[in-house]
């Protein structure tokens, strides 16, 4: 799961069972192609919680941080389609982080991803960053692991968009660790050992952190679009 650009949008939310079928159809058929039609969007992926719960993780990989404030993206965020307007209120407990990529190791898109949301303790950002970069470089070479990445939320200064207003506002993460694999067991091993909450806290992270493992549902890259579809995003 090598991240080809230097920025991303990382999101987590819940979709309740009555809306899940329509949500996945909308997200695959309309929303992903719309986003991939925006200049600077390189790839999108949607993942569902492996425990069978209601959670989804969505990642958009961007060419540059400036894509987050580009006219094309803001136009899309402020002019949602009727189908998007219908589906947005069903995004529950939304966490949306606009990020810069701090470190990225590995290559390829795995079938499962571990996401960890954490924050450095006071005065520990530098030591924690150095520790995580060494650990993730090593993890990317571990059996079963195909990608290891570190993102930091840096929300651009901007007015609330129409999509955010429909959802009622979004929360944001701080630092985000992504570990991708071709098997879930490798992620469970990492979570129980090198990336356990205890190890992360000892390295300088605050005790409050969130971790989940997700399975790949769908991925779409800009290269997957037909040429005519790349001309615009509503």
C-alpha cells in the first residue's frame, strides 16, 4: 500500500445495517469516480471492519497537500449530488483527517489494514516520530506486511463545507499509523507486539489511542477511469 503522493484524507465512520448496501453502491459507483476525477486525487480505497461491525475506513491518496484546498476539491465538497446529500447523514461518528505524509515504506495494496490513531505526549513528538519511523521501516520488511505509513493531521484553514454541514461537523485524528498486509494475522501480531498500546505509550504516545483492523472492500485509482470520466467531478 505504498502512498504515491505526499498527502491524504483518512476517514472513519459507521454505517448502520439498513443503509450499508446502498452506501457501498453509492460510494463505489458515484462517489469514488467523482473524487478520482478531481485533479490531485490518485487513489481511493474503502475498508470494512473485520469484526463484522458497522465501521468503515476510507483513504484518499493525494499528489500534494495543496490538493486539499484546490478549486476542484472545494467545488465537489460544496456541491454534493442528490445521492450524496441523501447518504451523508448516515455517516455516523465521522472522523475526517486531512493529512501530510510523514513516512512511507513498502509497496502494493494489501487485503487488510491496521489503523492506529494516536497523539504524542507533551515534549515527546520528536522521540516518538524517530521511534515510529525506524519501527515502520522494519515492519514493512516483515512477513505478511506490504506497507507501513505515518500520517499527521494538518487541517487547512477553510470554512465548513456543505458536505460537513450535512453531516453536522467532523472530528479529526492527530497522528495515524497505517500497516497494510496480505493477511490479517500479520496485523494482529504487530498489534500484539511492536505496535501494542503499551509499546506506543512507552515510546512517547498518550495512553488514549484507537486501533482497528479493516478488510479491503474496493479501490479505485485515477488510472482506472475512462478518459472521458476524468474531465470533471460534480
